[in-house]
C-alpha cells in the first residue's frame, strides 16, 4: 500500500513510523524545509503516549532526547501548595512522563521514520487532492503531484487536508489564551518536579532541566488575540509586560526576574468537534482531526498512529479500516476534548472562580486525582486497537 502523509511534525512522523511497521510504502510531504530545529517550546509526553512509542520501538530514542519528570505540584498565586501528584501518569506507574523540546521530539521521530524506510520530502505544500475509487492524486502548490492509495492528513490545526475533505468543517478560533515561554538560570528548583501555578493572569509552568536551567511557559489569559507576529513587540517590551502581569505571583515573578530572552510566543486555538474525519481514501490524525491541548496533543497523535496502523493491517479494505479507526478513536477524543475545555476554563477563570478552585483543588488532588485520570493514563493504544 502506498501512503502519502501530509505534515512532517509529530503526528506525521509518528504515523510514518507506525505505517512502515505494518508494511506500507510511506512518503511524508512536509511544507517547511525543516519541521524540527528550534521550533516552539517544550512539551511533555504522558504515560499513554509513551506506551504508544514503546509499541513502535522508538521509546528509547525519544526519551533520550528529554528528561523524566516524576511529580507535578500545583500552586496558588500566593505560593500555597494545592496538590502534589504523579506527573502524566498514575502514582503506581513506573513509566514517568518525559519533557523535551518540541523540535527535538520531531527530530528524533523523523530520524526513526527515515530509518524505518519512510521517504521524507520537504518544501511541498498540499494544494489539492482528487479522490478516485482506487486511490488519491495529490497536487502541490509548486506544481508537482503524487499518487497514493491513502492520504493521511497530519498537517495540524490549520490543516489543508481537512478543508479538502470537508469544505464545511469548523475553522479554528482563538481560545482566549496565548503562550510565552523561555529559559532561565540561577533558580533553585527541585529536579524531577513540574510546577504549575494558577496565577492571576493565567497559568504558569516551570520545570528544571538537567543542565540547571529552568524551562518555563506562561499561558496568558486574554480576551482579544494580541499581535504576536515576528515583527511585533520585542522581547524586552514583552518581558516587562509579563513581569507586570505576574508580579504578584510568587514563583512566576522569581522566574521572570531572571529571564534574559523569550521563545517566539504563540496563540492558542480551539476547534469544534469535526463531523468528518475520513473519506474512503483520506483520513485525519492529530491536531488536524482534534487539537486537544491540556498537555496531551503529542500523546493523542501517537495513539492515533498506533490505532490507524492496526486498522489498516487488520481490515479487509482501506475504507473499512478508516471507518474502524474513526469508531475506535472518537469516544476517547470526545472525552479528551471535554477535559481540555475544563482545563482551559481553569486557566482563564476570573478571581471568584479561581478562589473557589483553590478551595476545592487540595481535596480533589488528595482524594480523587488517580480515579479521575485513570481513563487517560492507563490507556494502551495497542490493546484498544
């Protein structure tokens, strides 16, 4: 089977690996010259995503590019501890969450995809796709074309494949948050602990890296989407603004005082549930189908890849395999989207809601956290498939 994967980021690269494992001939078409490199900030892989990587025999190379984080501590703005739980896993799970730079994750996954025999072509942007009874013809913006038995749209939240598949599909909208991140030195934080502060201006994340730096991310609540273009506000001005926004928050103010420079900021977008994930020869995966956020975007894309590959190996035809993939993934993604929405609401809460949350959270994290997250972290895509 010839498979064309559009998008060479996390979702596209891990799909290429999974599909090569079941014998497909895979070509990845990536619009950017390099989907890895120093793009974006850090992310974390939870235990459910790590189990998917293990099933694809690439857990080792990925974890070697990051570092394990055993615990997560939640703090109020004033520095009160609200909860201390296992990070991205249940308390008794020995598979610890891994934090790494997004570019490093893409780099390792693309290396594994190439090693497995996938062909990776950069600088090709999908413009159109014509579905035929026995396959699909891809046409690219530069004038080239390619034929495949299956087109996998792994081209992110602004997916061209989604628009071609369903011109009436919902479009992304600003989610009321934007992220600014960076690294700092000279701050003594306990290794192996991920810190999350429910600050007045949004959520603030900080995790110490093995080299002594602290990686941090400020998720700033803002009703209006700010201008975050490369030609907009400079780092010095944006840092001053962040120091004012988080000046009364204990941990964020300490981090920001020691921060010399920033990563490029990004707005958050959300997407209503899609009625169409696939046709007979086209399927969406990862953020193209369901941008979930809540620290689960990469892990959900990994799950998608494992389930899709199993469906294609087991089903009698491509159309029936895509229908099976859709049926197996939708209920879990629907639940994840609900959780992500609640997570986003917590970060954008007003003063009263934030105060009520601070009263309730210690009880929840102490008595109900494992039970409430068991469905998420114990999932095994190989068994679900």
